[in-house]
C-alpha cells in the first residue's frame, strides 16, 4: 500500500516524477522535502538558463525574455509576487550539458526508464501502474474517464478501471512511439538518433530532474528540446494520453535560492507537428501566441516553485489547474485570478505541494 503522502506526491502530476521514484521506496516516510521558500516583501529574483538544441525551433534572447516577462506579470496577478527578471539569460548547448549528465546517471534509472525507442517497454507494467494512479487520484473513475475520453485513440471496452487503464496505456504507446517516427525540419525524428550527433537521452524526463538535483545554477531552466518519455512509476492519466510529453516540472535543486528549480520546454508551443496540433485542439500557434502560452505555463510552474501550490482540478479559473492535453489556448482563456484566490482550495494553499529531496 502506498502511504497517503506518496499518493499525494504522485497525484500532483506534472511535478516531481523523479521524486516519486524515491517516494516509492519504503523509506519515503522519513524523506525530507524542500522547505517552502521565504519571500521577503513578496519580491524574488531568479537566474534563468536556456538549454538549446539546434535541431528544434529557435528563439531569440528577446523572445526568451518575453516568455519570462509574461510569466512575471502573471505571477504578480495570480500570486501577488514580484518576480525580478534577470538582464541576461545564459545559453548552454544541450549536447554539452547532457554529455556530462550521462556520466552521472544513477544506477536505478535503467530500471525505471522505459526504452520506447527500441520498442522494448513493458506496457502491461505501465498499465498496472496506471491503475494505481487512477485509484490514487482525487477524481472518481467516472470523472477521469470523462476527462480522458475525447483524447483516447481507442475507447475502453467497458467502464471498469482495467478497461480504462488498457485504453489509456494504448493511447500512451501509440502517441509516444509516434515521436520516434515524426520528423523535424532536418528530416530526422523528433526523438531518435541523428547522424553526426551524440545519442543522448535529451528527451528523458528523469535527466531533467537529475540536472536539477546535481545543482544547476538557476531557478528557471528553459529549453527548446522536446521532452517525452515513459517511466515505470504510476503515470498521471493526463501525461499518458498526450504521449508522455512533459511540459515542465519543479524539482529539488540544492543550488537554487528556493531549494528547487523549474524547468520548462518551449517545444510543445513551437512545433506545429500533426500530433502536437491534434493535442492542441487543432490549433496552429503563431510565434507570438506560442511565447505567450509558454509564459502562462512558466507562471504555473512558478506557482509550484515559489508557493508549493498543487493542482486545483475543480476550478478552471486557476492557473494552477493544468491544461488539458496541449490545449493551452483553451486553458488560458478560462484563467481568472479573481476567481481563484490563494487559499481558495486545499491545492491553492501554500505548502500543499511537497517537493521531495532525493
Ligand atoms: Zn503543475
């Protein structure tokens, strides 16, 4: 049986998947979590690093600044916090940073990462994990089925949990393997080996968590790298149905002023690939809109980072309620800080999120 704390950490969806791996260990009850940051005068400043992969759509320094400034405006509007934006954003090449990261791979990563690039994932195990996640989630089975239904590749054969998990796992598998076939402008897969480039796990969620754990010197890490993967941990239904895409996450980072840092990818906003478009409810985003929605997602992540807020699923006005699949336009339209005050929902209470230290 999972402890309530474990179930809660897992239920928090876009965040701390790596922590959940630690959380699955029996010793988790004693594990420490990142302390809620003290924010003097509700004013904070942060360092921003941009990790760039030349294969993915590019953004200029000014465009990156737009994303951060949009997020800063929203952080003020929704959380009453002033976020000071740095004058410079340091750019680092993704290959350079990952070539070093892979030399520091923890032993257990191999057991936890599903090798979908070689079609060697144990999907029955993923399905069993999904059942656990569905049981641990706050919404009823009926609510979860209703939420996922429009996005499933094949509908469940019945309304029981096994049939639903089977259908979600099938959707996960179809959409995740799609990234290994769909191509970028350079003619090579979105996820996969590219001639002349080192084969690095750039798309793997766990390495982005590891980057934070090893102490990257920033509170905000942005990237244009596309990140999608499958892990043998109870995956949230909403990550599974979009093919394992993870937009961002807040992770333990000993080098951060807040004890944790945020990473967020711009790729789901900038790529106008067919499957990405489908998950966006058919929309193609202009660069301007893409940057705006990226700023909104960054503000959501900053709510996790600065106030340790969770996901208030029942209130669509809350920026802390995750977007459905990749429909950021539909999500942004419903946001209204007047209808979602701090403390208005248990998940909107500072400290409701626990970011484990691992
Ligand atoms: Zn979130």
